[in-house]
C-alpha cells in the first residue's frame, strides 16, 4: 500500500515553527511525524500530480485553506475517482458547530469523491454523524521537544496558554472567570508566545496546565498531551460523555489529572 499525505511542508520539522493553535503549527507537525512513523515511505502530496503512484491519501485538517486548495481541485478529485484512491479526510475542527457553519458545506464537497473515509475528533460529531472517531495523532519526534528544561523544577501554580480574543472563545473566558473564584492562575495568551520553543518553555515551568474548550467542542486537544510531555499535570475540561471516547486517557492519564466537569 502506497500512502500519500497532504501536509504543507513549511509546518513541520523546524524548531522555530510558529505556535499556532488549531489548524496550524504543532497539529500538522505532529500528524506528519506520526504518519511517518507508521508509513515509512509516506509521500507528501502537494498537488494532483503526486497522486499517480499512490492508492491511499491522508488529508488531515481538510478544513484548512492551504489543504483545501489541493483536495478541492477538480483534477485532484478526477484522478482520485478514476484510480479509486481511498481518501481519508481527517477532521481537525468541529463539523456540527454554529461557530463553523462553512464546515457543513465542505461535507458536500467530499461527497463528490467515490472512495472516502471520514474521521472526526469531536465527540458530538462522532455521535450525531456516526463517524469514526480518533484523537489527533501525537508524535514525540520534534527536535524542539528535546529541550533542557523538561525536567526543570516547577512552580506549584497553574497556567493557561491559548487564545482568548476571538468571539468564538467567549465560553473559554467564562470558564476562566469561574475558575478564578476558587483558584488563581497565570495566563499566556497566544500573542505572548511566538514560537513552539517558547510555548514549551512556558509550559514546562508550571506544575499544572489548564486545557479548556474554546467553543462547544467535546474532546481532548493536543495541549493535554503537550503538558504530559513536559512532565506537567494537565487540568482537562470534559463533558459527562467525553471520556467514553478516551478510554486510555481515562485509565492511564486522567487518574493523574485534575478534571473540570461541565454539564
């Protein structure tokens, strides 16, 4: 089986990759290295011209415009259909969310492919759409993770690192305000951190790392695993059914983590 992978090359491998939550930066780096570990001869697909020697193409973060520019190309779809190439569309956003109404429209575009499999990472999407569910693949093969301060002495405090400025993140702000009634914490908004190295450097200084949802997302994002890699304790926000889809985290990880349960 010859595997192709759509993954913009400027988003993986560099110690100075910009820290971008969601669709860019760490997420694509992680996916790339995880797939390279599984499929040693994985081919990077940059256009329809790279499809002729493969029979399966992985399309992570298919909502992201640079990836859409590739798979929404008519020639790309025609070659996939003519060769019956299996196209695995791996979601990195909620599909059924009022914050991302355009994602439903993308589903109609995917319907034009003959041979597809669709994977979601939101619990609600998996339940309603009856789709396969998967975590975002995580790889430890980042050079920038091999930093000297992983085992540094940590301050006995809690930190939140992430975006608070967008309107869609109002729920995250409200959760932080509620937590503030009971415990104090430090905040590093995205604009305060410019590289992945800075991101992990800040995280490694704290014993506890808050991982809060931004919208009505139901799941566990990459920040949870980042905290574990930095020998910090993730404080994970979950819903009542979240851990049904994360049995390993529930058994082997969550027992070491604080939990914020919201109804």
